[in-house]
């Protein structure tokens, strides 16, 4: 009875070493074309490996490569956080970006990774190839993209590295090119906020939102809002009329829209709306408010906590999962990981107290 032959996927370095009568270290070095092993031995090992269908485990190979580097340097596995904002300080001044970046850093540290920051507005990166050379020098293959302002266009510096890295968008889903993404379920955030308010018996709801913000999110906030109103019985025409495009210098336009139906509730992502209502007519100060991107710093506000820190956490998990499988470059099928929001109660639900 012949001996059972292992399937090719089961062949290991130990199997090859046993069959050849060599040590495992010798076989391993021979497969890597190490010149310390005689050429005749290298060829003999490689020929048998090919015959047996041996394949290196990419996950193990990547880890071993890092371990070998660590023995000869202070190398530490590193992820890049690329800031695409027009101003570098937006990662601190914008509460959403800041929360995402903090979650990203915390999770990376927990997994043993360092995080290097790159602001793409830095004059040093005007030459598209500069970022690529820096990433290569630091052996960085995982890059997260934050503060994306144009969902259809990436900076040239990022385009130069797409084939050499794993890219994950944070907060905004990129359309072209399609890359992996972690973001809040903005459609569900808006829809569930409407359902929450309608559940209290209120019917006249308005949405105040800057159109550019909604455009970056592929219209998810406005579409979730409009669907929620239609679900509650409004016509599609009425639902469309209940959305106002926020413009910071147009409080008069805001009040014209407001007076057209006098909303009982306004959902928004702009805290300035509360200041306008406070200065408006007495009827305006009876309008309840909810913020669609609630943050603990927003004193008194009710709204939807988008858990932006978890967007950063999940971004690290997605990056490292693809790095461990050596799935480098643009994906054939991009993944989008969604984080759900929770309703947070606040004083803005009682406008007489919040706005009075």
C-alpha cells in the first residue's frame, strides 16, 4: 500500500527538510536564495519544493520579515494616517476628524503599531513621488485617509502609492477609486433620528444641512430624512421642501424657510442654528433641536452619537486584516464597514429651556 501523499497546501518546510535530509533552517534559507547555501543545494531544495507544490504562507512570511528587521534595527510596524484637509489643524479643530483620529491611534497602539502622520498639504509633498519614497523608507504599507474633501478625486501623492499599499478611507466613502472604507451609517443616522422624533407624536420636521457636507456623503443624510418623512405620511414633494441648505451668512433665508411651515423639530449638523433661533421670533424659540453628529462637547444638545472613534478603531482593524493577508493595492471588491449611531437625549428637546 503506497504512502499517502500530502496535498500541496499541507507541504511545509519541515516536510521538505525531512525528505532531503537537511535542516529546516537550511531549507528555509535555500528557498529565499540565500548565498550562504551552496547553489547545488539551493537548486535541489527549490526543485523538490516545486514538485511537491510547496507554497509559503504569506502571513507568516510577513511577520518573519518584520521580526528579522527588528533584530537589526529599532523598526516598529507602522501605519500612516494621511490628513487630506486643506488646513493641517483641522484634525484638532474638527470634532469629527479628531474623534476618528483618536480612535485610530488608540486601536493601533493596542495592536502594537506606531502611527505616523502625513499632512498632504505640506509643501514637501508637492512632488507626487515624495510620499511614496518616505513610506518605502519607513516600510509603511497601511495608509488611512482622513478629512477627505473630494470623494471623486485623491491627491496625486496618494494616487502614486495605490498599488503599493492598503488604503482605507475614514468617514467618507470614496467613489473613484473604490477603496476600503469605514464610516458611520449616515443614512440610518438621519432616518432613525426622524423615527425617534415622529415616535413622540411630532410631525413637522425640518433638516438644516450644508449641501456640500451632504454631497460628500452621497446624499445619505438628506435621503434618510426624506424617506423618514415619507414613511410617516408626507408626500415626496413635502419632504423635499423640508430641507434647507445651510449658509452661514443667510439667516434671513433660514427664517423664510422656517416660516413656510414652522417646524416643531429641526435636525441639523450646525450648532449655529440654535443661536439663530434664540434671536428669532418667539415662535422660533419653541423649536426642538437635535444634532446629527452629536459630540459630548455640545452642552445641552440632543442628537445622534455617530461613534466616530469607532470609525477609527474599525479602520485599523480593516487595514491590519488586509496587511496580514498581504492584499496590497486596490481591491477587486472594496469593503465598506458601517458604524451605527445611538440617540442621546438632551435639553434641546425642551426648547423653552434650551433656547429661552
